[in-house]
């Protein structure tokens, strides 16, 4: 696994392929990129977190930020569970980007008591949405497992890491307000 990034480090230019087959430049030549590493497609914690970002997408875009979310899932899994995301979603089933950015998977991701409330809220939300809309419940056998840790990176158009956060448990990521504060 590569070392962890710190603010001021540079991210090399790359083209990623989103779950719809479109090329995505990271860094974006005109906007800040909020590169989010989530766990797996259908993760109740991740989906609840991403709903907050979806609900505030106009505000995020007005701040000049482009959302790019990476899952350690296959494109097929993502199509089943994440097709309604209003921002770019990247499948990384082999965890190559995770390794390059130093994003880890540890058992503590789920064992930390600070995660338990988010697990309950995420499962309750997924259950309600499943009943109300006929949506699929969370992925019971995700590619790459369940124990990933989240990470957030704010990458400037020149490739410089403006800010980053490596989560210590499954619900340890930037809120929308924290990300927007970093973008200012």
C-alpha cells in the first residue's frame, strides 16, 4: 500500500471511468474535486452519508466542487445499488485507487462503538426506502468485504491535495459542512 497523502502533496493526473462508462479527469482542470472513498455499493452507512451530499449538491456545486465517489465494488454491483447517485461514481473492485491513496480496510471499521448508531440509522433508512420504493436492501455479500475505512480528499485543479481525512471507523468522514469549509 502506498503512503498516506497529506495537504500539499500532488495527485498525478488520471482519467477514471465512471459506472456509466464516461471518462472523468482527476484532478478536474476547472473545479476542486472531493474524492470520496466509501466502502461497498449498498453499504447502509455510505448510502445515508451520500444522501446528505445529494441533498446539498446545488450548494456543493456552487462552491466549485465536483463530487467523485469511489466504491470497492464491481460496476455491476454499483448499477444495482448506486444508480441514482447524482454525481460521479467509480468502481474500484481491485482496490487499486484505495492502495494508491493509502485508504485502508480494518476490522475496527465496524467494531468501533461510534459506528453503531450510523449502522442502525442506515439499516432503518434502507428498510424504509425498500418498503416505500421497492428499492434493493443493502448488499449482503459485497465484493471486497465490509471492513473498509472511508477517506476524503479535496484536490485542487493543479493536483495539489488541499485537505484530506482518513477515517478511523466506518462512519468517520467529512460532513457536507466540513467539506465546504475545507473548500473555502
